[in-house]
């Protein structure tokens, strides 16, 4: 969540002309494994209530039979989150085995490339004399939970779990929360199936994500949490078709296509499962692929996707590409409970604008407190602008309607990009009487 600490960023920007940030966050995305994952002493715990009908093998084909209810994961270890479940006695098409022989790969049609992994301790195989060894996919990056204080509402990851940008599989994952990690619980989805949790805003600017209730336990949640509005489902875009004889990748989930190799770079577009793109480079840590995109999404025609969500082909000679400068982000993590949540923002931070380009800046905020924001005593105010270069010609806005607890409100400010290149932004707040109940900002990149 963008918070009041961002005001310090603007003051520093006014004094020095730019905020200096490290090119790397404190938690880098997990590097793609180069060796087989070592077997663990702990066995995969069976689970109940299997879902998802998996295709069965034809007679004589390699087959896996679950000895009991077992999880189907995205990779061959407990570091990987769960895709689905296989019921005891249920069979599936057997595709291969992990390098350390501890997990079997089966066909899972809900993901590309149709592969899930089952702990070998809970399965029996047949017709598998020459089972191929399959390479483990990269482990998804870690999304840092913001640690709760003693007595705070707390979520505990019971397993490796996806942290998503919304309450559903159609929302791209920011990464995973590792089993045992704890985060500050701040809300619940409208359907009651997902928790909303604080995550490090240095990693993800919004400062919060969504985790499926099935894979977390709770502490200190004695009263109902605020119901958080469901954000809009991301619109997917089409990427240029790759040459099948050259390096390319296929998305194995809904994936954010970003302006740089890190979760702190803004998402330019979302690619749907099965979407393909030409791979033009890789990051120095091998965790991200650079891909070719339309210039409608990126001025130079390049963007980045995390390797954990891509199946790559013909990439043996792909060069290492230098990462673009990271966008400015809020360096201050949220402190405690806020009475406001930033639900959506358009355009996103880091968006590239042409000089003199006019645009409407829209922040969608939610009243996450206990009191109503009333028209009579609530004002929306611009606090400052970076480099003393305002983007808008107005300084205040009246609240158009009362905003009850749990409701959302769109703050729309007409803006114009400066007529010279640089990084610019404005910082706004909502005050009720003498109390600031909400704050938010934007950052744009202007190119000549």
C-alpha cells in the first residue's frame, strides 16, 4: 500500500532532483535451479477433497496411480505451489520422472506445458520401463509478506502458496509465500475464499496480495476483517508470433509481462496461458527472460517475463541483457492498519509518456476504516510534485459522494506530461477534518 512515507520521497526529490534506489531489492527472485532438487526427509502430506479431472492413460501407456489423496505441484519438491489434487486410486498419464527420482510428472491440462508433479512416495506406476527424466522448472519468486506485530491478525502459509494480484487463478501471481511464512492479514475477498495480505511494497508497489484460504492458517483473527473489493480482471494482450526454429517461450499461467526483470517493474500487459513470444535475452541471474513485444506496449519493443512461468525452447545461446533502470518505488513498508487501500491505478507507475501527452490519472481507493468519508468534511488534496514540476493544474478536489466503509472511490485527476524528458509524479492525500485517511501517488517516465 502506498503510504505517508512516500512524502519523504517527494521531499528528497525536491532537494536532490532524484531519489536514489538500489538496482536490486532486498529479496531477489529465486534463481532458476541448475541442479536437481535434493530429496527431502519429510514425505508429502496427503490431502483430501481432490479436484480437477485429469486425463487417464490409454491401455499400455505409462500410467500413474495415486496410492492415496495427494497434491499435484508445479514442480518436483515442496518448494513449488499446488496446481490440483489427485484422489486415492485415481490414475493419470505419466510423462516422466525428476532427476533425483523423487517425483513423477503427469499430464495436467489446466496449465502449460500440461505438466504437474506428484511425490513418488504416494504413487504406483506401470508401463514405464523407459521413463524420461524431465528438467525441473524454475521455482517461482518469493513475495515477501510484511511481518505482523504481536497480536495482529496473522496468516501463516501452511504450504507454498501463490500470492496473486486478485482473488482467482486468472490474476497473475506476484510469486509465492513459502511454507511457514507469516503475514499481516488486512482483509477478505467478496466471496470469502481468499485472504488479503500485506506484502513488501519494495517488491510489489500495491503493498498487498491475495492468497487462497485453503493453503493458510490464521492467528489472532477474532473479528471479521474488511471485505476488499475484487479488482478488475487483467486484460490479456497478444504478443508477436515467434519463429519456432529460434528461441521462444510459452506462458504456463497468466503472467505479467513487465518493463524489466523484477516485480518492482510495472506490468505492461498480461499474457494468457499458452501465449508464445520470441526470447531475445535473459537476466544476469537467469531468473527472467527478455521477450519481444509490440511497440504498443513498450517503446523499444522489449519486455520481461519470469522464467518460472515460461516454458523455454532453443535458448542455449540467448545472451545476457542488461536490465533497464528500475522505476522509483515507495521505499517505506506499510505500518499497521490503514484506513485506505489502493485497489487499482491507471496508468501504472513507470508508464512511459511522450512530451506534452495529456492523460487522466485514476486512483481507485477503498475505505478500509470504520467510519464513512463524508462529502461535508472530506477533501482530496495535492501535497507536492517531484522536481517542482506539477502534472495537474488543480490542487484540490471535493468528494463527489459519501464513501462508506468497504466502498471504493475513483479519484480522477487530469494531467499533462511535461515538455521535457525525466521522471515526474504527484503525491495526493484524502483528509477528513484534520486527519489524513488515505494517500497515494503516481510516477511517469517522459521520453522525448
